[in-house]
């Protein structure tokens, strides 16, 4: 028959085992609560508060934590945010429409095929498409429309027909003077004739220099 001391030792061992198991189980609940709260929230105060509730109340605190903890983890919330952003981007990036008839158009359309409204314009320098409100090409930095070329002053403009008439008249006058001077080649040259011939030649040269035809 076992003695009372042996029974007391056995009971003490059982109580010690139960106490150790209870303490280990209690500590595991606190550690699991802290890790689970870290996955669900970045707030350190919420993590410590949840661990403290489980530490004080044990299994009852664990039940309270399971009721009040966030429903989503941080990874699940991040994935849901990405899905919402992708959905929102699909909604905002719809196919463009014509501002006049609301007919669907392509981004590279110059005019609307439905109402013939001019949507874009081509840069005359690089050929890239520009919006109608742009006054300068963002691709080649050329202004639109291109500045007009400077026109020549009317006072320097001489029609080509008038220029040809002047040249022909000077040539005929020179030829007449040469024909008149041929019979007198053997005689002493007339100083007045030479002077007139040289003056006519100088006049022709000055006319050629001052009067230039323009294209």
C-alpha cells in the first residue's frame, strides 16, 4: 500500500506538470497573438495591447482578440489595393471620344471620321501630331504655324520683262554707236564719240549692278 508521502510526491509532480504546461500554453498564446497582430497592423501600440490582453486574461483574452482583430492581413490589404487601382486605371483609361459628336476615336486620328471635326494637326517641320491648342511643337520646338519669310521691299523689285527691255535697249544703242564709228576708224578718233561710247558702257555696267531680277 503506497504511503502518503509517495502520493503527495505524485500529486506534486502532476501539479507541476500542469502548471508548466499551462504557463507554456499561456506564453504561446501571447507570442502567437503578438505575431498575428504584426501581420495585420503596423501600429506597435495595437500589437502590445493585444499581447497584454491575452497575457492578462489568457484564453478569454485570446477569444477577445479573435473578435476584435483586423479581418485582413497587410499582404491581403495590399493585394486588394492593387486590384482597386488596376480597376480604377481601366475605368479612367477609356478610349477617347470626339469632343463634338462623342464618337470613339483613336489617339492618332487627325479628324473625326464621323463629323469631320479636326482633332489634331501635324507639325510642318517634323510631321508629329500636335493638339489643336498647341502653338509650338514639343518634339522639334518649332512654332506653329511657321513664321512667314520676310518679303523684299517693293522699291528693290524690278519685273523681269522691264529688266530685259532695258538690257536690249542698251545693247541696241551700243551697236548703233559702233556702226556709226566704223567709217571713221582710219581717221583720227573723235574724242566726243569715244566719250559717248565709254559713258554708255559705264551706264550699262551700273544698270546691271543696280537692277537685279528677283525670282
